[in-house]
């Protein structure tokens, strides 16, 4: 019986110390992922971490310490990035429906740029800035071209995000007369989960071409062009991991060409999933094993309440995340098991007919590649189970980086109306 470990620490010891269910992050994988990308990609491309993918402050701090900027989309993410050490000069804020308070917080912090998503948002920001120095904004463009290869494509369609490419010249002209804002460049994001480097190269060159065209057409400043990102990781059997070497060899040429023509433009690539997914494992403990009409069910102490992505939303046939026995890693798979959690819904299936070694009550299972869009993108309050603990292993030491929710955390938010 061989146990799995992270940086030499047996996962069973970590689970013993911090309890389960648990999100476990390997700092070495974070470092390796970031530094490899940084080493391969053209130096003109600044890499920003999209906190949406994993807003844990310590995870963010690891990436910031390595040199990543921060791309945030809420007031709390803005504060998280600052706590994690991201300077305002390397923080951008984007997202639809920003509140006045969020815009004010960005202005007060003096962040590098606010990515404006509509004309009315630009006007609102201008009013909020009032008599202060103008703030730098990027206009998020909803491009007229379409994209392929993404699980969730963005361009060429009616969208709530950004300003349609056709409307950009009018908004740039409007901004020229607003004393509170200065348009410093453009932003476009074409979608998520790209697995083919050719698609990212295609999108990036289209975005850069669009930026040049808009610059020629309406004189929009190109101090900064944010080319989005959306690099994916393989989750399912049929998928292959994103090949960053292949990306670099093609993309760097595109970037070099653009930089030669626009030496003063700074380029940003935003990455969420790619930077964190492979560093995280969702660790659960088996509570029950049972048979039902010929199928083996393994019931764990955590399920889709912490890992909604494992349900496989959007795919017709259920596809499984990579799931391993952490307790018996070297034993051969015997029979397929369906792995479920503690929720009272048949949809609480983390893995269907997964090939695992024999599973016993008390074993630990790990859902791998789970460092992105985990608990924050899951119904953690369902059945009042609350948020799981998060642990980051760094330099061979396991650090608790988020407490699991306690009963007081959950019950303390509720108010019981007094009865006469
Ligand atoms: C979600 C999002 C990202 C991060 O996407 P990933 O696919 O996780 O890299 C980046 N930019 C924008 C605008 C987003 O909405």
C-alpha cells in the first residue's frame, strides 16, 4: 500500500492534521507552471493572474512573488491582490456591473487600469473621479470576429461583456471629452479552456490586428493591449495538455512583430485556470461504500458542494476529472466505482464509473487538477456544509491557508425572529 505525498509529506498526514474535505495546493507546481511560461513567452507579454480562478490570498501571493500581476473583478479580489503583495501598478480591474464603491476603490488604490465594459460605465467612472487626476482605463472590446476552440467563446456575438468593436470609435471620441478618464488601450478576452495553441495564436493575432485598426481609425492610444488568454488544462481522457512550447514558438513571432511596430505598447496576457489548476487536489475521505443494483458507490465526505466543475456542466456525456486513490496509489484498478458526496441529490456525482483500486471506508481519494474554479465556483452552502479547508505546501511545509467553515460561521449569519 503506497501513499501519495506532496513534496515528501504524506497526504494522509496532511489530511490527519487539517481534516477533510480539503483543497491541497502544491507550491512547487505553481512555481514550475509560472516560471516555465515566463521563460518561454516573449518578455513583452506581461502575465497577470486572474484571481477569479483561485482567489486564495496565499495562492495569489505565490504567483505575485514570482512576478505575476493581478487581474481582479470585485472589491474583495482587489483587496486580496493587495494583501498578496500585488502593487497597484500591476493590478487591473475588469468585469461587468462594477459598483460605485468598486470603481472608487480602484481610483483610490491608483491601480494600473480599470477595464471599462460600457459607455455608461465610462461616464459613471468619469463622474466618480470628479476633480481628481484622470484615471487610466482600457476599453474592453467585444470583437467582431469569432473564435474557435474554446469551451466558452466570446467574440462576434451579442454579449454583456465589453463594447462592440463597431462602437469603439464613438466611445473613444466621447472619452476625449471626459476629464476624469484617459483611455490607454484595449482589452479583449476570447474565451476559456483553449487546448490548441494554434487557437490562442490565432486569437491573439486577431486582437492585435484589431487594436492596430482601431488605433488607425480613431486614434485610440495603445499604451496597453490586453490580449486575454484562456489557456486550458486537460481534464478528461480525450484531452491533451496545452503545449506551451508550441504556443511560444508561434506566439512570440506574432508578439515580436507587433512590438517592432509599436515599441511603446505594453502587452498583457491574463491567466486563471492554467496557472493554478494542476497545483490543486481536492482531497476527500471515504465514508461509505455500498452496492446498488450492481453498481458500486463510494460516498465521500465532500462532493460537488466543493467541486461543481467535476459534475461536467455543459458536456452531454459525463466525463470524469482525474481521480486517484491517495491511500492505495500503486494497486491496480479493480472495479469501476461511482464517487458521490454527502448531498441529498442524485447530481452529487464527482466521478462516474471511475477505475480505482479497492476502496475501503476511511481511504483518501483525490480529485486532481482541481486548483482552478473549485470551491468558489461551487454551491458550498448547500446542506450547510460550508467551505472546505485549504492547505498550501511550500518548501516542504504544509500551511493552512483557509479555515474550514465552522457551525458558527454558518449559523451566525442567520437571524431568528423572536416570538412573543
Ligand atoms: C475568467 C476570465 C479570465 C480567466 O480565464 P481562464 O480561462 O481561467 O484563464 C481572464 N479574463 C477574463 C476577462 C475572464 O472573464
